[in-house]
């Protein structure tokens, strides 16, 4: 009942919006018809009297089935975004990260691996696309140009993801390896296990590509410095403590999401600062070390506070907010 009414309400709102008229949504229209018809009868499909209704039905089914019945409710409360904005962001992020193709590979493992493993992999995809959708809503002014945004990110995101397993260092590398080995131990092929195990770290690709596009840099090199900086400053452990904050009500959830988004934005800004202030022809570790020595007093003071926060078994919102402020002090004007 909840699933049905969620789809009914979302479909009614999207049908009243401009989303069905977005050229980026034509794929949803074509997929509704048998594959043998899609090339020959595209003109007729685009002139179909129920074109908008077909597109909306396809989009709503996909969004609710893949993102869950609470996706819009939660993200609309956190971001104040409309159904149209969130649906558009969700579709764009799915395209950027190749989520439909990945989920299809997972689905093809029915009766070949344990169901709980499949479910866990699907949830990893869902978590990434939800976080990416939130980022897209918060960092792009509406209305989102779906096609241009997907083209802006897709190629570089895919390239970073293909290299990410070799770019991670320290704690992140250990976490990735543990996830990969756990999946392989449950019967998942190595290439798919690698792809799924890297998803928790792939969210940073959005910030990485933004820096690369803005400053004319190679996205993989930006990702390398981003990962190295995270290990040097203990940012991975700090991010884990933010993720562990309680979400017992709406305000705790919004506070956690805001703190996490601010944290990732500052991490990206620090990465851009390291890239701008060091030579491009040296290893990432050397670049981070050079940046650190250039402002050693502030960096040493900040890392001491971060280490103190990380030393505790638990971290509350107050301490993590202080940690974020301390990280921000390392940014130069």
C-alpha cells in the first residue's frame, strides 16, 4: 500500500512538472517499448499521445524501486528540493555512475550467490546514488540541465572509478580490500567485487571532477592527491565518525548530513589548495608533504586537535563540529 501510494503521489506531481519534456528523459520512453521497435519507430514514440504519462511512470517506478519509498520524503526535508529536482538529480547521478548497468550485473546473479550478498550490493549502489543526488541538488542551481550535467561528469567519473582501487592509501585502502575480499569470499567475481567495494569511496568523484574541470587538471591525479591528503590528516576516520552520528529525528539527520557535506567540501578545497601550491611532476605524497611544510604551524596545530578527536571511542556533534572548524583553518584565503 505504501509503495503504491508513494508512486501515485510522485507521478501526479511529476506529470504536472516540466520533467517529462526534458530530452534527457527520452530513454525512459524508448525503454517502455519492445527493443525491436526502438530504432524503427522512435518518431512515432515521441508523438505518442501518452508520451508524458509513459515517461513519468517509468521514472517513478525506477526511482522508488531503486531508491526506496522514503527517498523523496527524506531528501526533500533535508534539502527542501521538489520532486522534480530530486527525480532529475537521481536520474543524472544514475547515468554518471552507470548504476543501471551495475544493478543489472548484480541481478544476473540470482540463485548463484546468497540473497543477502545481492541485497547488500544493491544497497551500496543505492547509498552512493542517494548521496550523489543530494550533492547535485545542493551544488547545482535549478533547473538542472540533465544532459549537460551528465556529460560534464560521466567520462571522468568512470575513469576515476576504474583507477580508484589503486589510488586509495592507508585506512581507505584497507577498508576497500576488506570489502572486496568479503564479497569474493561469498562467491562474487573479482571484477564485480572490486566495482562494488569501491562504491563507498566513489562519492568523492563529484568533487574531484569539479576541481579537475575548473582548474584544467587530470581527474585521476586530483583523486590521487585527494586520497593521500585524507590519509595524512586522518580525514577518513573523521568521516567515519560523522557517519556514525545518531539520526533519531529529523534534526539530527539534517545536522549529520550538513556536517558531512561541509566536511567533504572542505576536503575538496584542501585538495585544490595542495594542487595549486605544489609542482605537478612529483608524487602525491611529496605534494602533500610540501604543502604541509609550507604552513607547518597551522597544519600541526590542526592535526593535533583532529588526533585528539579521533582518539576517543565516540564522537558527538559538538566535537566533530570543532574538528571541521579546525580543518577549515588550514585553508588559506
